């Protein structure tokens, strides 16, 4: 990851059911300034597809999704 | 802005869960969302019943929702309203039929309307009947 896509915020939604991780991301992203890069940690596989779909719909940027040990890290950049 | 409206008419717990989830995700995705609660569904919005988790028709998957303490349909609707433009309407006929005022319902409702008013609100968008 380059400097401008390195996460500065972590939303730990592990253990939450769908659509919990997405909702947690939205709650957090609303409060952060443009340019913030957030990592959403999720154990819910549905959210791993849901979050990028939401990101695309609202015009933010999906930096990437990484499979970790027992959870996923979905990284998003707030661009507007 | 895309518009979608949901008519909740069933007292089946899983149907309420599924519809509330779709409505709240649509709301947080920037869609204009309207929810109309009518007929059998209205009884599932009585505050006392929701507080006691005394739901009318709960199936196998619904019991898992309760067991795993996943957010309930009322919580999902509240979240969708807080984080989007969702509006929830109570059917005036259904309230009359169950003989309860809006004050005895869970506090998710924006207004009490009739069918004609709701059709006007939903006009031009998709409508899902659940």
C-alpha cells in the first residue's frame, strides 16, 4: 500500500452479523474528513461483497480486500 | 435519487427482518426509502410486544436471529432512518383495527397515513410488498 492508501482508522466489526459491518463503516466514515482511509475488519463473508458494492454506489474508493487469519480487511478511502 | 418503497403486511418475523434489512441498506446507500406498515405487520410494532420479544410467528431461522442476538427489524429500521432518508409510515386503518394509538407503538413512525397518501409517496419508484 502506498502512503495515501494506508489505513488511518480501523473499524473492528468482527463477530457482527450482516449488515452490521457495513453499518459500522457508515457510522464511522460520516465523521471522518475526506482523505481518511479506513479498514473494516469483518468475520461476515457477505459484508466482504456488500461493502465494496456500497462504496461503489456512494462514490467512495475501494482500496482493496485482504483475507487475514479468520477475517477480512476491507479498506476504503473517503474521497468526497 | 432512486426510490424504493416497502409495504410490510405480514406478521412473519423473518419477513419483517428481511424487509427491514433491505430497507435500511437501501437507505444508507443513498436511496429514498419509504416503509408502510399495515395489516398483520402492525401488531408486530406494538412496543410492549417488541420489548418482551413476544413475536407472533417465528420460524427456525427467526429463532436463530433471536438466539444470536442479531439486530431486530425495529433496530434495523431505526438505523436506516438515522443514517439515511428512510421514512416509516403507519397505516391508519391497521391502527384502528388493533385499537391502539401510535403512542403504544415502537417509536419508528414518522406519520400515520392512509393508502392513498402512501401511493402518492411511493409514486414513481419501485414498490416491494412483503
